[in-house]
């Protein structure tokens, strides 16, 4: 067993003499290949999440007529609930065993859950609950985010970490780009798609993305086995034993030096950052269907394009932040990101005297001004009734709340595309530096759990508030939450500094 651990987890920095640090060129090359596998794992996890985000609501409506927007909130939240539970479990696991183990197990769960998602239309009843279970399992598999981020933090020195964490977020952003883009492409398959009777599989615009996610998961497992080899490195630039070896007591003395206030505050800030993004990804499809009278297929296609564009913006912003972090303090960038998020939600507040089109009017008049090429996909084969569009009359706020203009929505998307990646990268980077030179699996598990709790509560909050009170209350309360978190950041600003052998610097 010792030989297995030695092979699985090789210390990076080998002292040739006491106090000296040497890393060979080959070790450096192998270390960065292991990091790249982690980048790819997070990328594929991000694709698996985002590839179905814009189509969950219309798919849910299609497979189960009893599903409403309140249940949609629980379906979306189930992903993050599963991720929250798994991140702590996988984080603890990765601290005591080779990381390949939790990675392979988590990815396998994601593959199985993606296949289940493609089959949720098959049962004759309770289909919405099968979708709930499938999304929860996908989230559980995505708990490997804690493993990925803790590994990247542990295997990089302080001087490398900001760039490495920026790359992690860049690959996550790339997943957000390609996920909705793939979903938008799959809309051309249509709602009917192709049916394989022998295996009870219907490949359509809703199931094809999930099946693609399963295929990418298989590729990921192959790469983890074929390419990944684990390394460790110490922030203090001295040799430390592997977290999976028999000697794991070297960091106990530094444990007490961790600033608990900074750690807890960082988790709170990351909670708010994730909460805001959860609102953004949850509300996109229902909001645009209500405000702009988009059909199911239009909403999936257009929001897929918008989210892909935002994901591309993420990537550009991460590159810019990576460069700026060399000249601007990370705390300043974090503060700037939160302010931009606040401005984005403030702009999304409804203004003016124009109101959204009411859905019952569309039904009564049987209007077809919303019909186009995309509407042909949403028409059931057995009949040719026009799909109802607009703001449902059951939502009383539709009658007195001004419409959110498309320009407002697009401006909000652009600002979120700047504020979220900036604050996300900086929060993770600062957190890993605050923790210092010790196994970070559990710590990153807590941070990932904080984000998962936010993405669990966020969809429930936004759907319940949006359905019953409307967008004004939803986005107004969000502005208040972001404002309070910004004040918290200002209050603990001086504590957000890196750990370094008992010494700290600004």
C-alpha cells in the first residue's frame, strides 16, 4: 500500500540539502500536466451543469403537466444541495486518500445521473420527481469541485496561485460558454427528435445535451486514469509529506495561526457571490418567457446564445483579472466585482409605464405574432394549437409591474459577466492564501458547500419571490443582500491577507 501511495502522490519540492528547494524540469512539467487534468475536470463539470440549464423549465413542463415554477426552483436547487453534501465528503476523502479515487467516483455518478435525466420522460407518472433526483445526483457528482480547487491550491506556490486559480475559473467559464452553446445547437433537433424504441430512448433537444454530458464524463475518467498523477507543494517553499502518506502532522502547528474570522467571512462572501449567480441562471428562462412572450424553444435558444456570450465574456474577464492582479490588490478586485454585481441587479429593476403581455390574452385572441420557425418545434404532432406565451395571468404582479426591457436584461447580463468572474476568482484565491500551507480539501469543501447552499437557497428564493411578488421585490432584495455583503468586505478588509509561516502581509 505504501508503494501505491508513493506512486499516487509525489512530493514536488525535494531538498538536495537542508533548507534548499529543488524542482526538476520534468517534475515541473508533470505537475502542470496534473493541474491541466484538474482544469479539464472542472470544465467538463461546468458543461454538464450548464448544458441543460436553459431547457430545464420547458422540459419539465413537457414531461409533467403538474410541475409549476415553484417546483422548478426545487429542481434547480437540488443540484446545489447534492453538491453541498458531496463537497464536504469528497473534500475529506481527498485529504486522506489519493485524489484519483473521489474524482473517478464523482464523475461516474455524474454519468449515471445524466443518463437518468435523458430517461425521465419514460415513466407514466411522477416524472418531475425523477428529474429532481437526476439533478440532485448530477450535483452530488459535481462535488469534486472541492477536490479540484484544493488540489490546485496545494500544488501551486503563492506566486503561482493567483494565475492558477484564474485558469480554474477560465475553464469553468469555458464550460459555461460551450454548455449553453451546445444546448442552442440542439434546439434544431426539435422536441420530437429521434426515438430508439429498443432502448426506450428519445433523443431530442432536451435529452441530447444530457447524453453529451455523459459522453464527456467518460472521456474525463479516461484522462484521470491515463494522465493524472498527484503532486504536493508547500507555500513555505520547503518539502512537506503527502497528505496521503503516514506522516501528516507537519501542519498542525500552523493550524492555530489561521485567521478564523477571515475564513468565516470569506465563506459568507462566497455564499453571496454564488447566490447572485444562482439567481441569474435560474431566472433567465422564466423571466424572458414572461417579459418578452418567448415560446419554450425561443427561450431555450436565445438564452443559450446569451449565456454562451456571457461565458465568453467570463473568459475574457478572467484573463484581464489575471493580468490586473499583478498590479492591483486582490482585495480591491474582489470589492470591485461586488459593486459591479450590485449595479447589474439595480439596473434590472422594472421602470416605466409599459407592461408585459398577459398570457390569457394570447390564448383568447389566438395571436400568432409570436410564431416563427422556432414555434414549429413546439407544436405537438397530434394537434396544431398555438403555444400560450406571455406573462401568466395567475401571477398578479403581471398586471401592475412594468416590463423589464430587453436592453435592461442584456445590460444586466454584461455586468454579471464582469462582476461574477472577478469576485469569484479573487474570493477563491484569497481564501486559499488565508488557509496557508496545509491540506485544503476540507477547507475547500466548506467553501464549495457555502456556494452550494447559496445555489440551493437562491433558486428557491428567486422562484418563490418572483412568482408571488414579481421582479421588483426579487431584484430589490438582491441589491440589499449584495450591499450588506459589500459592507462586510469593507469591515474585514484588513484581515483578508495571506498566511505565511505565522507572518502576514498586505
